[in-house]
C-alpha cells in the first residue's frame, strides 16, 4: 500500500503548505488487501452481484484506491484507459468509481470521451527488462471531445476498461475536497492476467 502526496502540496523549499492529512492525493493500490473495512466492502455480495450482472463469471477486485483530491491541490489524472494498466486476455477490466463527495467541474470531476470504449485499446503500460513504461506514445486528445461527468455523493460510475477518461483539472479549484473510492475488477474465468502488467 502506498501514500501519494498531491501535486502543489509542497512549497519551493520542499515543505508542506498545509497539514499532512490535507496533502495526501491518494492511498492505494491495494486497500482491499490491507484494511478489513475496505476488504469487507470489496468482497461484499453487492459488489459481486454488480459485476456478475455485467457478465463476469468469477470477478476479482485487483486494485483499490482512496482518492482525496484535496482543495487547492489535488492531482491531475491524464487521459487513459484502465485496460492499459490492468490487462487480461481477453480484456476484462472494469472500473467502479464511487463518489464519496459531490464531484463537480470545479473540484475535479471525471471527464470521458463518449463511445471511445468501442475503439479498442490504444496502448499498454508494461513491465519488462527496461522497467515500467508505455509500449507506445500517448495519442493527443482534443479537450472538446471530453464530456464532464458531474455526480452527487453516493453515485457509482461503472467505467468500461477501454473508455478514455481523465480528471481534467490539474488541481481542485474549489474549497471542498472530492473524495472517491476507485476499484478495478477483472474476470478470472476465461481471462488470463498478462505477465507483463506493471
């Protein structure tokens, strides 16, 4: 499990600009493996039933992150596809993004390119003898192709593994945080986990 500090949390001398608890960007990537509360939630029949309703035969939560998106800082999430990082053959990754607080354009909601999941996987993030890296350069996306997805606290976004999405705002421009729980699931029935996943 790792704690990741947010961009713009430090001043030019490397000191935190605010208290530690307001400087954390996210905690991940395996909360469900290390914390009994997150484990109980991730292994609940509600989560399992949701994934089965999407066609999963034997779903497994492979990644879990608590994202803080703190006021005035936060962190940018560049355009990506979840299947790039959590690849199976055939592709089976689905993201579950639970808004724990309202997510707005001002505090850094998600943005998506509608229909982009129909175009397949653009690139993969792999681990090999050279370390971890993308297998090809990122395409250049036009911001006008993205649509904001503002949601109220308690809303659950189900994200296809090939959907191109991002958190556009480099920082949270509001005075309120935008907490969210992000889970990623893959199917372990008929799907093979790629050995070169990061």
